[in-house]
C-alpha cells in the first residue's frame, strides 16, 4: 500500500477544522481540503457510536490527562462505508492556542488485502506478525495462530505461551466468557459477516483490562476459523468512565445528579427483567435546611445534605438509584416487591433521620433535622417523568400539611 496516498493530516480545536490536506479529505470521500474546512465540526466524520469516545479523548489530551498516542478507529466515509483508520496524535500551537494535529492512515485497503490473502497462509502470517495490533486466529477458542503483539498485550513472553493455552478463553475475565462464546456462535452461524465489541480480559499479572475485539470468519487450512484483532482500550474505557462519573455525579453529595438519574433510569427501563409494577419513586426533602443555613451557615447546610445523602444511601439497595434532585430534595428510584415494602423503605428513611445528628463545630451543639417524603408507584402507561411528577405532587402535599410527613400518590 502506498502510505503517502492513504494518509492525511488535519488540525482542529474542539473539532473545528483549522487545517486539512487533500489526502485527508479524500480518505473521507471529499474532493478537496476546502470541503473539510467548510464543515462545522469534524465529529461528523466519526461514526456516531464513537463520537463520545472521541470527545472524551480530545478533552483528556488537551487537559494533559492523557498523552498523545497512536489509536485505531472504525469510521465512516461520506458514503457511509466503514473505513479502518490509524490515527497519530500531536499537540501543536495554532495562532497562540493549543490544537490537536491528527495524522490519519487509511488501513481499509490493507485490511481487505489481508482477507484476500488468507489462502496464502505464509503471506497472511507475515502481514499479521507485522501488525501493531494483537491478532489471533482460533477455532472453537483453540489458538491456531497469533502475533507477538497479542502476546505482549496480555503480558506473555512470546507467541508460544499463547499457543500453548488450551483455550484462549483463559485470558477473558470469567464473567465475560459466555458473552464471547455467544458472539462467536452468531458469527459462525453467518448471521453477520463481522462484528466488534469490548470485553474485560485478564493480563498475566492479574490486572483487569478492557480489550476491543474485531472479529470475522476466515478460512484456515481449508476450514472455517475466526480471526480476531485485539486493541487495548483500557485507558480510553477508564477515561470515559471517569468523565461519565463527572457528568452524572453531584460533586457535593457524591450521589447522582439530575442528569445522571434520568440517564440511568432510562437505562433501567431497557432491562428485560424489570417488573415495572415493582418500580417506585421516593422524593425526600429536608425540612430544616433553610433554617440550618440561616443559623449555622451554608457550610453546615452542605454537611447536612451530605449527611442526609449518606443516610438515604444506607437504606437503599445497590440496584436502587439515588440523586440530589435539587436544593434540599433527593430522589430515589427503587424496586420493591409490594407497596408495603416500598412504604417500609420510605418510612425507614423518614423516621431514622431523627436520630442522625450533626454537631455544630463552634459550639458542639447537636443539630437535628427531619425529612418529608413523597412516594409514587408505577402505573400503566407511565414514564419516568410521570412517575417523578406524582412523587413531587405527593411531597408538596406532605409539606403543605406539616413537616416530617409521608404521602403516597
């Protein structure tokens, strides 16, 4: 492959293109660099499923959390065709401000060539062994061939140690082995030509790592086998996890924020095992926060919120969702087998808070506070929004009567 003809350069700030060459444009199906510079954002050139990862990676690079490196992506060109690209990152200065320069290499032709040359096993192995990615060929998870990069990826000294494994499943974290077995069954049944997914693996040192698998069926010595390209995405995964936590977590109480609650509750609704009738919304409001802020200051008020959040969390199951909803209010989405059980959980939060005392540092005075609670249960044709709305109405009713009350809607 002519490297120069299949590589291009772009420089951008926050994905706004500042410079691009014609080769970069042609890789993505455009005619000239001016077509790239006319784009509002080069995120348009990245597969939608990878745009969040690209944004997180840019943030990590420009903030110094992560160093520039070589990465592999599956993108789409202007015609919607998948292209396999290698990116080489550099931080540069553009008009006095830092920018990201990306040299991109189109590996699509090389990847296609690999598959075309499978019948010539010797040539195929030459290509694989020179790959900067881990490459494995297996049949029923029994290794048939791998390159040195794959051995290094998992901490093994050489390819022979990988080939001597009775099953390549040994490098997969046990909880994820069934997922890979099922994925291979689908692939071999010819329901799809190729697929990619991320899976948790085990390094020889014992540390856990995340690996992206790109799999396809090939012919090996006259029989079907599976070729797997493996890419270590642990740093990217951990970065995404860290940024997601920042996005969805309330910095004060370390519970979910409003955005996080909506995000994870919507994820919860896709769980096929969820019994909707067992879903309850508990909206809890601190009755005395305004007075605590007035008498003791906002620092103590913040401590009251933190204390209350910890108290609520201690009464909930690990599968329940808890968020700092707004001001003095916390919202929980819980699962309970019955209304009686849901009421018991809500009452436990409401009553036991009386015994949870804060101490005012200057005077050692005990500061006590109470909570009012609104509770709602999932009904036919409900959404998360309507479930929360009824709990909010119930909390308003509880607070309009007298503090430290519970109302079920």
